[in-house]
């Protein structure tokens, strides 16, 4: 039995530094490489944490549409909306995003709060 190659987990950078109270949307395009299966992707994420263990609640990130339905061989976009709460401490925050029902759909989101 061969060991699986380590999965490369993509890093999604928020396109600009954010301040407490700001909101930002990051559009991501996903492709369904199956020729036969419709994929319905329900997005979920962990809380955002920085190196000092400051935390931003997982609910600060929302997805439109959620779930995203991809027909066979097609692609579609999801908007990842990030809302940094008032009073968030400055830092580089990361969280883990995954497609609940798609085993290999994982990403790390990096948000820099200034």
C-alpha cells in the first residue's frame, strides 16, 4: 500500500490588510473535474486565530452561495465574505476552510488585521 502524496493545501490571502470593523469579499473559482457527478459543496471554517491566540469567531466568515452546486465539467464562483469585528486586535489571523462533503477541498485563509 502506497502512502498518499501529502495534499497541498492552498493559501488564500485576503487581498488587502483589514482594520477592525471592515468587511471584504474574496471571490474564488472552483472547478468540478468530474464528467458525470454534480458536486454540491457546503463550506465551513474554523475560528480565525493569530500567533498570540487572539481569536475572531468563525461566524465572521460567510459564503455566497452556500452550498455551491457545480454541474459536471463546469466551474463556479463562491464569494468568501470576511467581517472583522470591532475591537479585533491587530495580527495575522488564519483559519481552515473546507468543503464539508468534498474530502479534498481544503484551504487556509490568511487575514491581516492592522
